[in-house]
C-alpha cells in the first residue's frame, strides 16, 4: 500500500507539473457516513487511485470535503475499439516463409525485443502464417493493464522510471491509462515470456543434438571389442577435436569430471522430469556440478579422453532411469 502510494506520488509529481490539476476529474462532496472505501466502490475505482488523485496521506475524510474522482479510470475508457498501440509501434502480419527470426532481422531488432512487444505469443518457432506481430521501436515490454491494476502497480512491479514510461506512451496524466490498454515499458526485458517460450520450445524439440557430426557407432550391441561394456548405451558422434558441445535439454549438472568407467571427462545433466543426458570424452568441461544449463548452452569441448579411439562425443539419453537409443528422441 505504502509502496503503491509512493509510486503514484512519483507519477503525480512528475506528470502533473505541466498540466491543469482539475483536468479529468469529477468532484464529489463527501456526505455524512461516507468513507473513502465506499466512494471508491461507488465509482468502481481503487482507494489508491482516490488517495493519489487527492494527495491524501491517510484514508480519513470528513463530510463536506471535496474529493476528486479521476473519471477516465472510473469509466473504464472507450469500449469496443481494438486497443490503441503505443507510439512508434506498427503491425506486421507473418507471411509464408517468415519466422520470428527473419522478422526480427528485417526490422533490425533482437528476438528479445520482438518477444517483449508480443509477450503472449504461443511459440518461438511454430507461429502460423497470418499472425499479427507488433513491431516495437526498441527493446522493452508490452503489458496490458488488467482492470483494477493501476499505472502505479505496473511501475512498482517492473521498477521502471515513470517519466520514461510517460514519454514512451505519450501519457499526459496517470489517468490516461485504462483497463485493456497496452503500455510499453522501455528497457524491461521479457523475462517471464522468454522463460515460458523456452519451455514451449523444449516441448516442441525435447532433445536437441549436442553436436553435429558423423555417427561412428550406433546404440546397441557392439562387435568391436572396445570399451568396458558389450552393449553400447549411447551413440558416438565424431566431429573435429575441440568442437563445442551443447546441452541437449535444460537441466542441472549432476556430474562434471573424470569418470572411472571409461567415459573420460564426463558431464551428466538431469532434466526437470528426471531424465538424464550423458556426454563423454570431453577435452574440456565448461560446467560444474549444481549449475543450471539452458538447452543449447555450451557445456564442454569435444575430445578423446577415457576409452576412446578418436575425437567424438559419446551421448547417452536416460529415460525413466534407462538408457534409450538417442536416435529415437533426436529429430
Ligand atoms: Zn560411445
């Protein structure tokens, strides 16, 4: 409450200086028995908004007091029209052959900037042709105000500078905002949206190739007499010595070091559902036990440590505690 009020005050101080204070208010004369709560309720606005509009430090009011009611918030703004897009934004309709990356590139934007402007998209990789994307003028986050949510709530949630938000959205007063309105928060990273979309991407491509190369030994029984096990529990992928190796899925590193079982320098990652991926024979390990790694993150460099005849990654996938053929989960 105090924090919210402080944020409102900050907005009010900055924004009200150049405009007439009476602009945009209805005046309500307090009758006996009325409280700030009952007045707020009758106009369908928040007590915070009333307190801010009247520069009140406590909720105590007296009969005969004149209370300013910010009518834009009270009336909920114009209905039935599509939401106004923030200044400097435009729409782009996804064309055949286009992806989020190509659109970002075409406008000279990062993927993060595009996600920030479109935080409710359902996928990074599988958007259908015809989807409308907002093109932002720069990096930042679009938030849509829910009813009951004030500008001050948004400012304090995202720790953004009221002046910058006012400028970016051409706001003349805090009461220019209304439920359903899109508000652009410059410089705020789309952290939540990216985390959600990365999970979606993982579901879409559960395991990715840790390294690209030539498969020199498949999963299954072997006849080469190499190694400690007659059954090859993974696939061997050969690539030039030192090639970076990527985490096949995100997860927590549960082993990173020398294996006494022939894997040489071994990394094991446990994924959120308990499945594991193992990567053997690294020349260099670039992660440590307990570290969280994203899918695709570099975890080491390919090598030929342990029982190995040449540079390759020995890659195992363990599902429900059992090593399965990686080729059945890689696409
Ligand atoms: Zn192997």
